[in-house]
C-alpha cells in the first residue's frame, strides 16, 4: 500500500493539471464533433447515437460469456419492434371460432369432443427442462432446507398456507411459485430428487386444497407454479399416491388462470400467467382451444409490457431475465409436443437478449440496477445459451435507457432515462444519472442494489432505502430523492424527462466516448436541472465527469442548498484519501491502482463513508463510498472530477 500511496502523491499534481486543463478540451472536442452528432433529445422521442464502435459479447460453446470481435452473422441489437412481430398466429375460421368460444367460457373438451365424457387429466408429453437451477439450493432441499438468498428455512417447519404472513416475497416465490423444482432437478438425478419433490408438493397441496386468496393465488405465483408442475412433471408424477391428486390440481389451476389472468399485478405477472396458460394448452388433455386462447393473450401481454427496443418497461434486469426464462421454457413445451412456437415468441427472445447483455460488466455479471443484485456470470450465460440467441449488447437505447460505453477492458453503464412508470415498477429506484464502471472484471463504481432481493439476508426493512437516490452513484440535492420512493415498490413524482446526447470525440489525448444527460427531477422543488457529462477514453484509462446544476428559469434562486455526489466503491478495493483531501487512491485486489481527483475549484469536502453492496446471491457486502458534499448556490454550480488508472 505504501507503493500505491507514493504513486498517488506522484500523480496528484499531474492529474490535477489534467483535470483543470482538459475540462475545456472536452467541450471543444464536442463542438468539433457536433456536425456528426445528434442534438439533445427527450429520451421518449428518439434514440441516442449508435454509430460508435461497438463491443461484442457472446456466449461460447462452454457457456462462458466473453467480449470479442464476432465475424459470424449475428442478430442486430438495434432492431425495433413492428406490429407484425407480436401478432397472434394467423388462424383459420374453425380455430378462430374455437378461440372465441373458449374465451366466452365454453370448456375445451366440449368444443373438441362434445359427445364424449371429459377425459381424465394427464400430461401429454415430457418436457426437457432447458434451464438449470441453483445447485446449492437444490442440495439444501435434499438436506431438508429451503435456501433463499442465503437464508435457510427447514422444510418441516415451513408454513405452506396461502394466508401465512410469515413468508417474505423471495420465500413466497420459491414456496408458492415452486421455483425450488428447477433447483432440485439440477442438483441430483431424478430418482434422488423425486421423493423430496413429492414430499414438498404433498404438503403444499394439504395446505392449499383449492383455489383461494393470499400470496399463493397471486397470478404470477400461480403461473410459475403451473409451469413448474408441467416442465418438471416427472419429479412428482412417478408417485402413485400423489399423481391423480396433482393432475386434478393442475387442471383446476389452469381453469383458475383462464378466468383470473387479467388480475395480474403488473406486466411480468401478466406474461407469466399467459405463458402458463399456453403451456397448459400444449401439455394437458383437450388443450387446443386453451392454447389458441393463450397464444393471443401472450402476444398482447408481450406487446404491452416490453418496449420496442426489447427492454421490459420496469427497466429491471431481473424482470428481463424472468421474461426471457418464461419464453425459453415455453419453447421447450412446444418442442416436447412437436410443435413450432409462434414467430412472436422467437422474435421476442431475440429482442430480450441485447438489452440484458448491455448491462454486463467485464466479468459478465449484471450491474445493480432497479433493485437487482450483481447476478453472477454463470446464471446469465446459462439463460442466454438456453435461448439460442447470439447477439451484441444493446447500445442504441430508447425506453430501456441504459447507455453502455467501453474502452479496452473498461465498461461504463449509465442510467440515462426516467425511472419506470408506477404501474410497471416493482422495486423501482430513483437512479437517474447514476453510473457503474468496471476495469478488467473488477467493479470500481457500483450501486447498492438488492431491493428486489430484500427478505433474505437483506433485511426487508431497508428495502426502501436501497431504492433511494443516495444508494446510487450520482448526485443528491438536500438529501431528497430525484424521484419520490414509496412503499411496496412504487414511485411518485420526480424525473419526467431525460435529455441525452452521445457522441465520439477526437482530442489530443486520443478518441473518447462522451455521454451527456440532463434530468428534471429537482426542477419543481429546487428550480434546478441536474446535468451529468461522462467522457470515457477509448483505451479505458480515464473517466472524466462533470455534474452541473442548471437553473430552470432565467434567474436562479438565492441562497445555498446542500448537495452530495456519491461514488459507491466496489468490493475488495482499498480506498484512501490523499493528504489534501481532494483525491483518493483505489487499490484493486490484483495490485492495479486508480486515482480519483476533484477539480480544485469545485465546492464541497471529499470524505469516505460506509456503504453496502448486494451480490448476486442476495447477500449484503460491506463496502465504502466516496462522497463529495457541501453547500452550493441555488442559482447553480459545477463539479468536475476524474478517475484515472495509474498502474
């Protein structure tokens, strides 16, 4: 560490000079490039420039995710949806009548075999489950425990009743949504997994003998449960005592979904419900009418819940993965019955993958955005591999809103869009103009994340705090969120519009990517817009930033206002302030050294505070954060800073 500090002191004067001298150079370069760049535009009205150099990210044959140049033909990530992409399959007159009659409530067996008695429920085909679950959770199940985000709960003591208030949302998803079946199926051979699956399923059926109310009968939980039963049917249907009982429950659950799917709480819940209906139409007896009914509903749900650039409207990476996983499993159901899925499903999978890849860091784990944790490489790679889609990360963003820039092995992710609308937000976060950055797989700047995983090792009581602006690497005014954060995942007033401009620069120091974005989240209360400018050099050695407070009217308000610019530092980094308290050293675990400097004329005091980062397993990890905070004029202000690789 002494060597690192020596390097820091030796570079302080040079970095300070660079920072002050080149602030103007950035703007000059921007002006020179202006003829080839877009003007600032509202995010909802257009897209950022996409003509800059792109990095390629693919999943290789072994499942590892790597960035490299791809010469093979791949899907274009900038392709937008058109109405025909999500149209329900074209049907003949007879099939249109079947679908209409089924929607009106006429049972499927009456439509297909009106003169015969209804057949006993059965599963028509065995599905080859395309997704592997969490092996550690599967091993814990065999040992007699549910393992959810690091928390163990004995199966013998579990309250399976739908009315139970003891289960947190993550446990509800596992217990009532039967997410545990995928984990168990991937942890051991079927002969060893079947007794465990039968025991848990029998206990759940005992506690929930018929449809009712409560968490177990939320549309999303019902859809996940029915899909798990159908995809992993061999785990439980080999049990003679349980078989008829479970088949009857499958049929009853499918009928319940037919009537109640429209009551889903949000878009992902709606997609889940319709996916399960289509799967039941494929795999349960006399399901043709139900399949036709479900395919039309699923096409509508996908069109309503996923933007034209392929990003889910909740802007959550976890929701993006959930939507992709549902379509992957549904495709496996079609394959099991020797049917081709509708073109809309394949098209949607192709569009869901590029936005997801756009949020991968150098080690191919997801960034902490909109409540997500740092989902690990293996989980993302397995899902993308199962989808069969090979494509580049999304950079031409519209509704998805996450700008991505790369320089050598440095990856920058920037939230340049408003938060999701309240009707789409599940664990919505006030993260506008926050960024994350990694260097050669080591995360340098992060967001806290983890709100969607609260209820495991992350205490549920701090879920709202993890969604706040202060939990993200951005500027906060007067300790107030840029968008109001309410309970139960909802968001209030705040950021309505974000203007973004992206361009390539050519300076004396080399080429760079410049992204500028402005939000209006503080305009109504404080009369100020927050503008953030980020410039990443193409060699990845330097990130320059400037946070500007711009008065809304012609005249700024009088007085002072408190501000804080927060940089949450990645796990394992040794963070130390410089002697003049205008900079800091970031010592990486592998010996590399980064330096942070604040421009000499910037107001505020630089300090180090405690923070928290939630990893991909839902475990909170202690980290530190750099904070530049103090008072600034209500008429506006500017704060320039620099991250520079020193060794």
